């Protein structure tokens, strides 16, 4: 599925544009989603505090208990809301784009517009803000911009690397071991 560069010699740019390949099959897709969701959540929660004007020194410690619940909520949003919308947009828009960069940017934008919007609303509601819309809507541009950059330039390439360099070989080794047994 688009695997045009040898993974062993891939550059950072190859991971950004997915020229190294994409997750294939349910196992790799699941590994990729888990990596993306975990990375985005770990970095977006503190950014949410910054955008709303309150990043106390102990923000990570205070947020730690909520990460588990937030991860489950984010995965539910991903599976129930994000995946169907992203699949629809990908089939109608992204598939028509030519070039790895265009497709990567379009997929990142689609994912961010869906996930960052819903999860930032979740964060505001869980944060106990009185004026939910007043706290949420004005911060969306900053949240989208940061999430897009994280997705495209950091978390996406790392998740792709983990999927292709760790999960794919591990699954292949497991298949070989089962075949030999």
C-alpha cells in the first residue's frame, strides 16, 4: 500500500509523508491508532491547560489520574465518531489527491478537525468550566494548529515508525514461529 521507500533507509521526511508505507491490516492499524491516540493525548492535555490560561507546575501530576479515562474517551470518540467521518472524507477527497505530501496533510487535517474538536470539548466539560462554549470555541484555532503540527510532524511519524519498525516485524516473527511449530 504505497510502500515505495525501504524502511531501513527511510528519513524523517519519509515518515512524515508516509512514503515508507502505512499500517496494513487490523493489527497494524490498531497499533498505529493506539500510538497516535496515546501520543496526542499525552501532549494535547498540557496544551489544553496552556490555551485555557492555566498550566500549573504540577499539571502532569494532577492530570495523570485522568489520562486513563481520557484515553478511553478518546478511543471511543475515535472508533464511533472519528473513524466513520475520516473514512468518508478519505474515500471522497483524499483518494483524489496526488502526492504523498498532499494525502498526508489532508488526512492529518481531517483527523484533527474531528478529534481535536470533540476532545477539546470533552476537556472543557470535564474541566468543570461554567461557560463551556465561551471557554471552548475561542480556543479551537489554537488547538487545531497545535494538534495539526503534533499529528503531522511528531506523533504521526513516531506512530508510523513504531508500526512499521516494531509491530510489523514482531508480527512477521510470530507468524514464522507459528509456522515452524
